[in-house]
C-alpha cells in the first residue's frame, strides 16, 4: 500500500491541500485505514491520509497510472477507448468483490 501511495504522489496525486509532499518524506501506517506523512527532519506525521477515500478517488488512480507509465498496450479485458488507469481501477473493484484485500492487489501489481 505504501508503495502505491508513493507512486501515486510521484505521478502527481496531491492528497493534502496545504501540505507539500517531499520525496524524502516517509509514509507510516497510523491505524487500520490511515497512513501518516512524515516530512524530512520530523519525527511525527503532519497529516494522515485515509486510504479508503484515496482508493475511491479517480485522481489517485490516474496519478498511479501515470507513474506506472500505463499508456500503451491494452489489457485484454479493457474496453475500446478506455484509459488504462480506469481499467486498473475496475480490476481493483473486481479484486475486492472476490473477497481479497487491497494490499494483495497492490503487492501483485507492483511486483
């Protein structure tokens, strides 16, 4: 999950309106559904990201797709004209519907 967040931020995702994300900062799991961002030089997180809200945000998926350079060949299940990041998001929902957890989806995706 942490790697997916970092890649989405690298692709342009901005989860916080007033906090700039520095590439040298760290993401730490703060509880069941939140990840905290710790800027360089600090010991505590300055903001927390609700991962479930991010997973419902098309900007997260678009930025993740950009970072993964998903422009190019299409998946066999992809509809004609559909953007690859959108297809990835749809596959994620299927993954959840099959009773699997988000972490295993991203572990497979980011291998």
